[in-house]
C-alpha cells in the first residue's frame, strides 16, 4: 500500500492514477513552500474556515491551483466534520480529494 503522509493527513495511492496523484499533491501542497518549484501547490491553507464563504474561497483557490491543467475541472467543494473535500473531474470521472481542515 502506497500512502502519502504529511501535514494534510494521508492519501492512499493504491489504485490511484498518476493524474489523481498529481492533483492531490497540487491541492495539498502549500504553494511557495516546495523549494524546487515555488508555483507548485495551492493556497487552500490560507482560507479562513470561519469566514463568510469558506467553500467559495476554497473552490476558487482549488481552481487557481489546477489552472495549469485544463483537463482537470473542479466539480465541487464541501466542508464537513473537519474535512475539506474537493471533487475534481478528469475525462468524465469525478474523484474526491480529502484534506484535513486543521492541517491544511
């Protein structure tokens, strides 16, 4: 079983396509923190979860992070039970990517 562990929790890579792995890393990584590519990642971690429209802000930041990948479209975002779920559609298939709120 291949897992990615980090400040955002864990993500099981078994059975995940390379594309899904890339999307997860892009959404989970804090933009500007990866020394080899400062543009890699998202700014989802900057969203104030207690703000007026955190779901809208998360969706905008997810879209921005994935803007370099025209084949990946943010299909939706939900916020519940301390988890952020970003749904992304690629070639007609929607996959969910779950990030922990306190750790993002």
